């Protein structure tokens, strides 16, 4: 396939203190690549060590040190009780297959992502280096899902959501989660919690039998089949939608300036309804899907071209003649923000972020291209998003 290049100058550009590597001298795995997300140059992913891969692809959400919550409520990957109970196989599958319908894309080449098995194994080794080795977790008794249901509703739903809606914490109903997580792993997490996070230890507050029942209930959440995917992007999809159309008249919003702090408003967010209207009116526009191609292959905005944050080659084809460019992700602002920064560095002035991201677009029933079986994501649970799990989705 095509070479997966790391356009890392710009990843570095939007982090405070990020260096902008100047020449082609950044060798994979040098120290800067460990400390600063993306501070390596455009070498093929295949050549990077686990630390460099992690910092360029994962740190943006899971944090430079793996402790999570940098963006999109991405969980910690290095918590003691997580690493002692998760197998390497489970870590590998989580990275390869992702969690469709959440911000966690599938990174495996087999699913349209950028990483082959060896590259994923190097990241797993890097993660492992930050915590304990896996232990043998004792098997659990078989519980009763019907008895577990009210326990889950009373104690877990406010953070973990329901079968259909993600809460602020890891979505346990995700079929890919359930494929890779064993009953002992789930039971261990419930019994011992995740120290230092809002996930408390339930041992002592629920009996062992009740924990077994909750495990059985979580297991039963994952019945919906995994959707198929669309063909991978060819790299030949047209960049411009409605090439002969007039320019849209967007009114982007900016993030409000903090009180008393001097700042120039940066009008970079265009709401979904304005973009939908531009499509209805056949306006000339470029829409960029900035997620890994595996996500584009599940569902994308009709006409959107796949230019993932980790492979910006096709940005060269984006016309710099005043055409509006809208970048989006699931997040809604992280990956798209990086691509907008990259476009602006190239002098493309009319580049903006789709404010609410693709999930809201999909929820409103706006035009998409989706693989068979992909359902619109349900809202956050609870509907106003006010959970007590860490942070609200980061905005910038
Ligand atoms: C755009 C944000 C984002 C990026 C980039 C990202 N992740 Fe994730 N990741 C998440 C979220 C969110 C979850 C939890 C999924 C859910 O909502 O249920 C997750 C879950 C995981 C899990 C499962 C953790 C668990 O507790 O079960 C692993 C392992 C993981 N990610 C590793 C990675 C690695 C390695 C990379 C880089 C190759 C990466 N992620 C890139 C957001 C991200
Ligand atoms: C206050 C919010 C909150 C509540 C209540 C809560 N959890 Fe969690 N849970 C979390 C968070 C946050 C994490 C991820 C922590 C991390 O980053 O390591 C988590 C992690 C987990 C995991 C591990 C997932 C993985 O992939 O590593 C399981 C399983 C789990 N919770 C089950 C439950 C069950 C069952 C209940 C109810 C008995 C429950 N939780 C109650 C917030 C919560």
C-alpha cells in the first residue's frame, strides 16, 4: 500500500513547547521523539520504535505518559490494575481493532489503519514498560445477567452508559471490548477498581456473587453484531465537492477569550448545520475526514476525503485559492484541529473545524456514506453529558 508518513511537524506545532524539526535529521527513536508528541520527521511508521509510535499516534488522547484523559476521555493505559489483568493479546487487539463508534480508531492494517502487527507489538511493549506484567487472574463463577442488570443501572450506568450510549468512561458494551476482555479481567476491574481514577474498587460494597452477576450483565450488553466496512480509500477520491459551485458563506465561531487575558479571537469552528446547508446549496467546498482510514471506512460525511492526521500527503492537493476546507473527527476538535493548523501553515486561510464532529452530524441524519449495519451513535449518557467521570471532553 502507500507509505504511511508522519507529518509530525504540525503535531509538534500545536503543543506548547513543541519543536519544529527543521531538516531530515530526526532519526526514529531519538530522545525528542520520546518526549514531544510528534517530534520526529516524516519517516515511515514501520521504522519507528514503540516510544516514537506512541508519542506520534496515541499521546494526543492517552497522554504522553499513558495516564489518559488528554482528550476524548481516553482511559489510562498504564494503571496498575489494568496492566496486571490485561494480556498482551488483549492490548494488541484493542489497538488493532479499535472501539468502533468511539474516538478509539482501529490502527491495524487489516482494518485500514496504519500499523502492522510488528509495529503494534512495539507499542504494546512500550505500554508494558510502564507497569506490572500480567498476572494469572483467578477465574470467576458464572453470574446471572438478570440479577446484574439492576446493580449495573444503580452503580455503573452513570459513568459507563447503557448498551447503546457511551458515558464518560470506557464503553463496556462495545463489541470489540467484549471480544478482547475476559470475564476475569472485567471482574478484576470491578473488584479492584483503577486506583487514582473515578473507578473505585467495588469489592466489599458488592458481594462476590453480585460482582459475578454484574460481569454476566456486562457480557450480555454486547450482542449487536459488528458492522461491515466500506472499501478502503484509494487516494484518488476527488478533493473538491461541487467544483463549479459558489463559495459558502460560513460564520465560524471562536473560543471565547479568557477574561482580562489579551487574545485575538480565532474563528475556527463551523457548526454542522452551516456545512449541511452549504452541501444542500451545492457550494464549492472540501471536507476532510482526519481520522484513521478505518473510521472513514465505517462511516464518513458524504463527499469527505480521507486525509488522516498521521498521513497528510493529500493536503498537497487541497487548492489554496480561497476554497473553504472543513476538517472533522469524532472528538470533535483534536485531530481536526491538527489538520486545520497544518492547512493554515500552508497558507490555506479558509480552513475550519466541524464544530460538533461527525457523530453529531450522523445523529442529525445529515448525509453520510456508511457501511452496512453502522448505526447512528446515541447521545452521551446521561443526555446532557453531565457524568461524574473525569473531565468533560476536552475542547480547544
Ligand atoms: C482520538 C483519541 C484516541 C487516540 C488517538 C487513541 N486512542 Fe486509544 N482509546 C481512546 C478512547 C476514547 C478509548 C476508550 C474507548 C471507549 O470509549 O470505550 C481508547 C481505548 C484504548 C485501549 C483500551 C483500553 C482499555 O482500558 O480497555 C487501548 C489499549 C488503546 N486505546 C491504545 C491506544 C494506542 C496504542 C493508540 C495509538 C496507536 C491509541 N489508543 C490512540 C482514544 C484514543
Ligand atoms: C464514577 C464513575 C464510574 C463508576 C460509578 C464506575 N466506573 Fe468503571 N470505570 C470508570 C473509569 C473512569 C474507568 C477507566 C479508568 C482508567 O482510566 O483506568 C473505568 C473502568 C472500568 C472497567 C475497565 C475497562 C477497561 O477496559 O479497562 C470496568 C470493567 C468497569 N469500569 C466496570 C464498572 C462497573 C461494573 C461499575 C459498577 C459496579 C463501574 N465500573 C462503576 C468510571 C466509573
